[in-house]
């Protein structure tokens, strides 16, 4: 994804004074980190993080109080107190940060910085999902109160690779999963400006290193050398990026920028930029939890519109059946949609929807790739027409973990709708056309850990 022409503005990633935990003031860096706010499985995951360390970042990104106003005031006061007490301290000078994640054979490296904001029509940062207004408002209130960006978005761009068509995670540039780190990791044989800077930087001692509870190793380095910063800027200005994770926070950045007439720190947003020619991202599904719709009501409502059959568990085996059904449907005429319902102790596969029903319920003004998305059919056909479930937090939860979705459905007496991942090429193609997918259609990763570096908008 490149901006044509040598004069293109493209991506403008600027250094900032990172606000970071002081290692001596916390139990461990791993104990104060968190997944992104929308990945935390509430309430169990929230309580686990809160008890991991009194300074866990979840107290800032998901503050707990009786009202939204009280929650945001609490987060702002907590942030001020932690800085005053020396728990969080700013780095001495502006920097970009090289961030590395290792999860077994999976390796990802990218650059964390403050990215100049740009509207969608400029074609520099491409969203691929719609957003929910109430979530944007919630994040905007928190950012106003704290005057800080507490967790980086994940943005993907296509650089020049490493010159041989193979990423350092052992994956081809087509995005096929890799099994290990190639020899170029040690040799540092990258070709792009940003890639060269990253490769030189990781030869130094990291600024911080930690291993989180999930077994992922995290390393962070500072980039302050003026020549390195110029090399990165020169390279990135020819590229555009896809929002892989963080659509609501990006929409929040844009909203808050519009509220301010004078140029300043609100013109930039905290992001992690990953070159997916070198480090292909994983694409996973985001599942739905229908809190107030029990399976005994959900299943009869769809039997005339979908083929419905009970499939064997346990969950991993049922998900394999869903994947097989989704792949088989793509190879046959008709709609390639398949879903897995759970909540009554069993698993129910829905596939082969009635074409006439889809023609009647799915808007026809969008491209076929959008009309046949599972998320499109789920929201327009199943939720709106067959189940009459409103898309509000009281009725629908969005969970990244399939086991958590099933567990909560069984506990609440609701229905879990388990999804199959969207192909990455479909995401990119729709984004290039300016077509937004339904919200929470995809989960790209690995996601950056929250809490390793923050951006205060009040620092010089």
C-alpha cells in the first residue's frame, strides 16, 4: 500500500516523549500490562488484572465507578497521582520506539510513534470497519479527561519486505503463516529505510523487556538519532496504512482533533506501525454474545432460513467443523456463510442460507464481497430480521475469545454466535474501495500490550 509519487505526504510518524512505568516502583512490568481495553473479558478478566498489581494499566483504560463521569474523573486522578508518585515517568526526549513481540515461532516488530491524523478521504489511513457511536463517545470522554493516549492502535502497511519475499516470521509476502524466524533476522538484510532502522536498533540492549502471563516476550527500544528519524520519515511518507485494530480509537482521535481549532498534540495519535511484508498479521474472528436470546428461541427462528444441524464438541472440534463448512461453502454456488451457535451445552452449525431471504434483507448497493460477509449476514439477516435483537451493549457483547463467549452464554442463558475469520485479502480490497465492513468484523494481531508506553498530550 503505497502513496504514488515522490512528493506524497503519506504516513507521518513523529517522535514523542513516552510516558512509561518506573520498573522499581511496580511489582513487575508484566503485572502492570493489559490487553487492549476491548479484549479484556469482563468482569473476570478485569478483576484478575486489577489484582495483579495495584498499578495495572487497566485502572486507566477501564476505570470502575458508579457513573461514566465518575469513571473518567477517577482515571484522570489516578494518572496524575501515578505521575506525581513516580510510578509513571516521561522519557527525557522525544523518540520513536521499536516494539518487538515474540510468541513461540511468531515474531512481530514495528514502530510506535505519534501519527499525524488524516481523514479517510485523503487515503493515507484506511479504516475497514464501521464504528459504534457509543463506544467512540466513551473513549472520547476518557481521552478528554486524561489528556492522554493510553494504548497504541495497530496499523499495517506494506513496505519493501527484506529483499527475498520472505518475512522474518518465516512467512511469504502473500501472508501465509510462518513456522519460524528466517536467517535474515540475524543478518539484518532489510531493504527499506524503516526496516534498516529497526534492524540496527534491535542490536542494542532493549529499553525494557518482559514476558506477560500468556508467554509472549515483549521488548522496547528508543530511536532518537536524528539520522534514523529522517530515514524512517523519508520511507513512510510514500506509504498508506490499514487500521488493523483500533477503529474506535482512531475515530476518537479524529473527533477530538476536530474540537480544537489550533494545531497541537491532538493532531496526532498513538499508533504501532507494522510492515506486513515482513511480519504478516494474524486475522481472527470476533464472536457475538446475545445476552437475552436463549438458544431455545434462537434455533427455531432460523430453521426455515438456514440449514441447522447439531455438531460434535468439544469446542476446538466444533470450530474445525465451522471452518470446514465455511471453506466448503466458498467452493459452491450460493452464499458462503456459516455460523456456530452455542449456549445450551451443545453446538449448532448454521449454513446454506436461503438466497431469497438474503436478497430481501441484505442491502444491494454494496459490492458482493461486502454483501456476502458473515458479519453482514449476521447483522442484517439474523439479528435484524430473524431474531430482532438490537445492537446495543445490553443485548450484544463482542468477545475475541470463543471459549469465553460460550462460557458466558451458558452462564447467562444466552446464545453465543461463533464466527469464522474473514480472509485478509477481502479486508484490504474493501478498504481500498472505501467500503466499511460491519463493526467488529475482524481481529488482527498480535496486538500490542497496553501499558508499555503511553502518550501524554501535556508533555513537551
